[in-house]
C-alpha cells in the first residue's frame, strides 16, 4: 500500500534526511587512499550515536552493518571490510538508511578515492546527472515509468552505459522499503501514477559495461557487474509536491535550492554537519 505523507511527516523526514546527509559530508573528510572500508563503518556508527540517529540497516534481513560499502565493480550491498584498503583511483559507493524519531531516510553517494581516471569521472558525472533527470520527472500526474525512461535513455542510449535492472528505488516511510518500486529503466506513461505526498527514492546504478549483475556471492548480499566493469550510484530520498519534487537528503542546499521542501532544511543540515565534522576529526 502506498501512503501519502502529511506536512508533519515530511518535516520529520527532512530532519532524518539532514542527519543522513551529515554523514556524507563527514565522509568527504574520511574517504582517502590507505584507509580500510571498515573505517567508514566505524565513523558512521560513531556519528549516528552522536547525532541521535538509528542505523536501520543493522538487523535488516540479517544484515550486520550500518553501511554498505561497494568498490569499483561492486554494484551494491558490499560489506564494510577491514581487509579492503582503498587505493588511489578507486570508486566507492556508500549507502545507508537512518531513522530519527521514527522518520526514515535513505541515500547513497559515490566518492572518488584520490584522483580517478577521466572515464570514471565521466561515469560519476553521467550517473549523478541521471539521478536529477529522474527526480525532475517526479511530479503529480506523471508515472513511475517516466522516471526510468529518462534515466535509461540518457545513460544507455546517449552514453553507452549499462543501467542496472536488478535493483531499483522504492517508496519509504513508515518503513525502509515501501511501495511503489521505482525502476531506473522503463517506458514513458507506464506504471503507477505519482501523487502529491508520495515519498520515494531514486537511485540509479550505472555500469561502464553491461547492465547485468552477478549476485552469486556466497555472502548473499554483494552484487557485482557481470563483466567486471565499474559501477556508480547516487541516491536521494524525495517527496512529490504540487511545487515539484523536493529532495529530503540534500548535501548542498545552495545547489539544490529549487528542490528544498522549506527553509528549515539548511538549518538542520548545518546542525548535523557540525556533529559529523567533529567526529570526522577523530579519523583524520
């Protein structure tokens, strides 16, 4: 069942979104060559405790970690690992879900480790642009297929990448995963009609090669590209309003000004960013 959120619920999700985005701002100081991916997990857990946020991934269907840390050809759901040392030129995707006072938020961001090759920088740029192209379709009256169609056309037809099919966006609140499912491929005019008050994630996963994923890893979680190509992902939680899509997980209120739900978000983000940067100093 799809629930339509009230202004009170959306404001609560704004707070949760700012708390999650604070983590990503702190990670800008953490992610660098020479650290293990476990350091990312340690930072996230310490930050969430300081921020009063709950790491909702811990315990979800048996998952044991606050973060998913996926590197290079790993598409998603990689465990943070002590033996996985980030090196110059790597591409790392960090995904998590948090709640604050029962309100949920979900966001993944991609990070270049040091300097990446130009072709990886292009992959990052195209993936991020496709995220916002998909978000721009999130207006009342459009359909789910409109989101996927623009992402697929831009990433595959125009840029020759693979647009992952196996993993999709989703509704969010009052739990981590709600209806509707939000594929990043599809046809215009198809699927569930979007309505004011729906809260969803848009989270394209784009590969340098085939869109196909290898999900045979024995841990039951990690997905990698079928052909060894590299993968990139960006994700926002957003709400559909009569004034267009409003992002609830912005890391840059100035750049995302037209997407903000109200003027309070920047204040929330400043608060959580201050906490995150303070915790990050312990890991520098």
